[in-house]
């Protein structure tokens, strides 16, 4: 059966900040949803179903929050589905919604992801014990720092690469009104002199803790024709997972990430992603993951990703702009971070990214990962409707 073409016709974000004490979780998610509906010029009555995602419930301590959020999201009497795949959940939530439209189960779906980290303690929530080891980790950075060191040894990358990524993304964030961190006085020297948290990861090379939500309206070909603005067409989407720990796992370049990217590019008809993708919104919570994921996703050969960063290829004005929005390094409501990557990719091909717009962007990749590099979700969106 031929899939129904899927289009992104509405996008909404909250202003991401350290603490949104002026609204409840319900108020936060509704703010993003209303903005997405306004962008699509639709009403709640036009929405057939809602797909919602967030990170673990223990972050805020509200179990199954989707049940009490049905009112806020106009889902009373409509199908509502909850998705959870750790940090990649924002991306996988969007893909579940996309598949509902592609399979013609629903015509128009609102998808939304959120986190209110000010009402949680993600640092200690992510300090999970590892079997047969002393419990010395503190947060996600403690888990991923050894993998970064392994990448440095494997690739021969100089220790300056992480700071170059952070400096780039924080400058990009200044062009994004929704970004959490607006460090107007940021300099490369400030990044390089910030405290070392988990060697080799410095404080300024890490993501913030944010409150925020992101929403999108996805619809079919008929809905796209009625849209007031140019839609972003979903050219391909995929999810992959693998265990956090198993014999032979490559933490530097996980197999699940490689296979997910290969599947998405195959669906999208892309044979040379380095040349055919115009912008990348990549899930980079710690700056060293930019060069690591460049290799994992097929944009660079093994051991070569850091050279793209060092040479300026990943700058907004470079050949392959990565995280023109400022990325996760500048905005991180964990449950929504993946969806923000997907939404920002769609904004690029719709030409609505404002000051952080990549000139001439026609195809863009949204990427998310979560857990111990075990969950991956990605999509490619384009300005042109797919031909099949």
C-alpha cells in the first residue's frame, strides 16, 4: 500500500527558560499547542488525535501526566497516545504521529513533547547505578565522558574541538528567540576557561536544564493543500534501538544510530548526505557529540568528523550547518529536545527560521538519541512533496 504523504503545517514552541513558574505543566503544553495551531490556522476541532511524549515521569514526579493534560490539549473524546524513549522521545513522538497520518489512521494529528525540569532533579535522576561498578557517576555527563575520551583516542582529535562546538552553538542561539541560553558576551576563551566537570567535558560544553514544550501539526496531502504557508514534507523517518550494554557495543558510534540514518536516507532518496542535506538539527547535549554523530550518521568518515567542525563546515555559513538554532547545548527541556530538533529542521525547509535561517535550505535532518545511546529517531524533511 502506498503511504499517504505527510506534511508539517504548524509549529509552536514556548520560550525555553530555566523555570516557568508562571504556568503549570498544562499551561506550558497548551502554550506550544496553541502556537502550532495558529501557525497552521487550524482549531482544536480540526485535530483528529494527539500524540504526546516526555522523558521519565520521575523527573517531575507526576505519573502518567498525559491523562490530566487531555483537557489542555483538546484531546477529550479523541484518541491520545503517550510515547517514551528516554531522551530521543521528542523525535520518536513525532514519528509515531507521522505514521498515524501516513497509514491513514488519522488525517490531522497534533504532536507535542515537553519537560518542566525546574520541578525535577534530572542530575540525580540520571545518576543510575551500573552493575558491578562503584556508583561514582553524577548525571549523564559522567556516563558519556568516557565515550568522548574514547573518541578522542580513536580519532586523534585535539582537545579544542569541544569548545569550538559550544562556542558555535551558543552564538547561534543568540539568533533564536526561543533558545534558553542567550550569552551575549560569549567568547571562545570563556568556554575554554570554564570549569571541568567530567574530563574532558567543561561546564560551557554541556546542555542547560530547561522548562519548555514544542508542538507540531501533521496532516495529509489534502490538509497540506489547504495550509496557509509552505509545508515541510516528511521524506523519511526511522527509529532504532539497541541495549545500553552488551558485548561488542561501540559507544563511540552505536550500530543503531548508523542503521537508523541509513534507513532514513534510503527512504529519502539521499545517496550523499554530506552534499544533499542543507541543514542538520542534531541532538548534541555535550559538545563533543557533534563530531561523533557526524561520523555515526554518515556525514564524515570514521575519525574525520572533528575536522568538519574545526574547518568551519558546521557553521551557519558553512557547507553543512549543524544546529543553527543553538541546539541542545543552548536549550534542553529533555522530553522536548528531540522534537525541537525535528521542528527546527522543518522550520528550515519552510523558510521560517528567522535570523538562524540557512539560505536555500531545501532538505534538513532532525536527529535525536536517548538513554545510554540506545534509542535513535530521525527524519528528513523537504520543501518538495515526495514523488512516491
